[in-house]
């Protein structure tokens, strides 16, 4: 039996396919994601056009500048993969908060710990692109602030109407993202894959976080041992 050798991704010649205008634009954007994840944002658009098997002028027909192409990469990787479930589960008070956070971060990891997500995020930060800032602003508003609010509710602490949300509360929640994102950095930046089951590691991370937050958060709000006992007790189940 003769085995047909399949060329590697780098050595394979470009495949010329007929696309509609919208399909061509989508194809260029998807290849740009893979290209920038590999070489960083310093990569030359001439090389990208070569990989696509098109001229650079055709590439610029759809994306008039490299900045426009980078913006489309942001839309493809970060906005296009945003899952509304992440937001809804955080706010669902019919579920204990620890379980909500575990569900959220397990699902979040499926998108945020992929090769292109992690590497593009790192390259963006190193080059000073604003992809990171834009994405982190969205993450803070839609996920981190709601988690901080839910922590107060879970622990029976004053609401944000009684005591405005503090920046160090947001920093406390950032620690979960930092830990989870590091799993992706280890694999896709440092080439040190995580050996244990990722879902188990996320569950352990959330258990550790909740135990620490229960102790630390009252102090961040200026609630001492004498007043802590008068905080509203946390309730379980459906609110």
C-alpha cells in the first residue's frame, strides 16, 4: 500500500478557492488570527498575503490598513467568542455562588485558554496595542464587577448602595482570572502543559478563592470583628 505524504502546514502551497466578497473577508480575518498568534503583531502583511495566496493589494481591499485588520482580529477572537452564559450564570442566585463561579470559569476557559486567544493577548500587550485594554474593560464591567457584588450578597455584607464598590474588591476578583489565565500561559507561552484535569484545577481555584474571600472581604469594607456579626447572614438556594 502506498501512503500519500501529506505536506505540513508551512510547506503546503496555498489553495486557491473562489469566495464571495463576504467569504473572502472572513477567510482573511481567520487566517490573520492564526498568523498573528504565531508571529505577533510585528508580522508583515506581505507574509500574511503570501500565506493566503493573494496579493497584498487584495488584502488591503478588504482591510485598508494593518490597524483595521488588527481590529477585526479583536472582533473575531474576543467579541466573537464571548459567551452570554458567562454573564448569566454569575448573576443566577438560585445557585450557590461557589458553584456559579466554578461553572463560569470552566466555560470561560474553553475560549480563553486556546492558543490564539492567549498568544494574541500576550503579543498585544507587548506591542502596546489596545486589544488588551478594550477586552479587559469589557471583562471588568460584565464579569468582575458582578462577581464582586455577588460576593457581598453571598457573605451577607452591605450592598453597593450602602457602601460603594471599592477598587480593591475588583482586585480580589482579578486574582481568579489571573490564576485561570496562567494555565493558558503555561501551555501556549512557556510550553509547560497542565498535567492535571483543568476542570478539577478550576474547581480547586474557586474553593481556595471563596475560603480566602470570606475572611478578607469584610476587612476590605472596614467591617471589624465586632460589627461583622451584625452583617446580614448569607442565604442558600433560590433567592
